[in-house]
């Protein structure tokens, strides 16, 4: 089976974890600090604050932007639920805006009509590993005095205009879940150039305590800390980031070249000025292909080729959000994409021969 995802874990990660276990410091400690400093330098930002996972990092970012009961936060329905849930967790209202077809990210042209006096922030998602249209959305945010939280959970190493993900908002968040390009099992990171946001994030992850004054609880907080075991994995993973990213980009380019003449497939592309890191290589299967997306998915799996649908149903069609008044037809692009998208393997274990096999099987089905 060619897996849709597989973390690149080697002896280096094993040795690093064993070293932490032997050290006696397995909670948040010096290894977490090392990972934070390493990640901040990588992104080119002032602060990196480690969290237990990407969701808790997003929650902290929402909190740090001052979202409170009754505030509205704009985001997309075509994403994982962890983008939206932290808004609800802070008592805010989720206001969805549809995505654009060219990058699967929030459509700037549809944002202003959703802004009200209650709007506090925008959470654009760098979906599949490509940074959203920052310049257009930054202009809207500045005009209306809104904060931006860049959900870069799928975009470690992505760039726009030569600047890395993590710089396209007042605050940005990353995930190191087991399927991510940089994988630590669980784990997340919040990055920012804002001293106050970083301070609030560190307090929020530590039960509301300032690290310098133990047992003084300044405000509501949670236990959202990263362990040194996870951080040890992160440090070693980041040493491989360049190889992982370049391999994914190579595999994506090879797939696009091999599938470029197949009718009925709309292939992913990096928009001008962007470096797409292909957390997912996601194509679209349309009517001209002659088979449905699900038929292609089952055919590939029957030939031991892993693939997946991210995401099969937009958030607004789940009961969790339907009860907020959303219904079918509200976001037609997201709804259509959910029926067309299919992600193919491009992880570092995928060889050029694997890419040829994947492409050959897709071409074979297209001719039936």
C-alpha cells in the first residue's frame, strides 16, 4: 500500500525521546524552549509558543485576539472543525464565508458582506499547504479594525513572496499532528511578533499563571502545555523540514505532469508568488472524467494506493453548525468542492515509481 500519509521518523527521533526520558524532565522544559526558539527562527518571527496540539494553539490565538461572548469571527466552512470550535469555546459566533476555487482558501470578495459591528477577527486557513490571499484580506481587516489569526496548521514551510507562513496575521498557529508534514504525534505552535499576544498565550496555556510568578492566577487558563517528549520529536523533525518539503513538492510536480492531459481532472497549483508545501495534493474530479470521485477513490484503494477526501462535508452542514442557522446552499463552492476533491499520496516515502503507478492507474480508469 502506498500510504496517503506517513511520518518520517528515524533513529534521530528515537534517540532524542530516549534522551528526554533519561533526563528526568519530561513535562514542559528545556527541550520545549529549544523547539520554540528553533521554530521562531525558522518562521522569522519574534515569538513561538508551544502547545499540546494545534487546536489548543488556535484557542489561545482566539483568546489573545480578545474574542469574547457575542463577538463574531469570520472563517471558512471548508476546513477541519478545529478552526471553528475555538471561536465557540470563547463564546463567539462563527460567521462562515465561502472559499475560492483556485486555492481552496477564503474568498476575499465575499468577506465584507459578512462584516458587522460585532465582527472581531478573521481566521483564514492555509488549506492543504498554500497561504491564503493575504494582501487583499489584510486590507479588509485594516479597514474594519479586525484582527487576523492565520490558521497555518497545514502549512509549515509554505511561503508567499518569499516570506514564510506564520507572518500573515497578528498571530498564526501550526499543528504537528501525526499526519502533518512535520509530525510529532500531537503538538502545536503559536507564533507572533506581538509581545502582548505572546504573553497572553503563555499565561493561557499554563492555568492562567505567569511563568515567573508560580501559583498566582491572573485569569482563566488551561493546561495546554507541550511536553519535552513531543518537543524532542519536533526538534529532530525540523532538521528534516527542507528534505520533507522539497520531496513533497517534487512528487506533486511529477503527479501534475503525469496527469496534465487527463480530462476531467482539475489539478492543484501554487498561485503566483506562493510556495505550496502540499500537506495534501488535492485534485478535483469533475464530470468529464467519466467516473465519480468516489469511484476513483475506491479504484485506487483496490490497487493499494492510499487516498482521502478532505473534507467530505463542509462544517455548516454538520448538526453542530446547522443549529446556528446554516443550511445547504449557503456556501455553494465549499459544497461542490466537498463532492469533487481527492487527495493523493506525496509524502516523503512516495518514490518516482510510486508516482508513475498512481498516475498510470488514474489514466487506466479514465479510459474505461
